C-alpha cells in the first residue's frame, strides 16, 4: 500500500470529546430514570420489613395473652424486656425498627392492642404513612390495608 506524499495516515487513539460527551449524556439519562425507581424500592423494602416486625410483635402479644390473659400495653412496654407476661414488655431495643426508619408504639387495654409503626422524620420513609396491626389481625397502611 502506497501513500501519496503529504497525506498522513491518522491513528485513532481513545475517544473524541464529542464521543465522551454523548456517553456522559446517556449515563446521566439512565441515572435520572433509575434513581427514583431505586428510591421507591428502598422505601417499599423498608415498609415490608416493618410490616414483618409488626407481625412478629403481634405474635409476641398473643403469646403474652396466652400466658397472662392480658396484653402488654403499659407505658414503656414496647422497650421493656420480653418476659412473656403482661407486666413485661415486647423487647424492642430503642423502640425502633431494625433499620431505624420506623418508631414502634403500642396502645390498648388488657384485651385489645394496636401496634403502630410511624415513619421517622428525615428518613426516606417520612410521609409513607403509618402501619398498624390490631389484636383482630386488622392491618392498615395509611388508609389502605396490607
């Protein structure tokens, strides 16, 4: 292969500035689409974890009722150590969910209870709505059932 004088053969090494800008624009568009979906996934995942924890707490309340013929609903019973008796507590350290995105509370009487998980302000859960479960098994999330 012969080359004419004055015409140099160009070698492409790397990317041009235009190619780099196009690649960055594509990545930016993908991130803009994917990030809100990821955030929604995180909120949904934490809500489901809190729902599971509420069910476990409701089961603990039922065990307490079987042992003492009364639920544990006294002030501070959420964080007090679990004893299996109505005078004891439910043993939730700090009164929060494992991921620290919900605060648990309990209200009721010796024969009724309502467990509530309230989203912690300043977390992605804020504004997601309260989760509740009662002794009858009624479960609500805001105005919906779960």
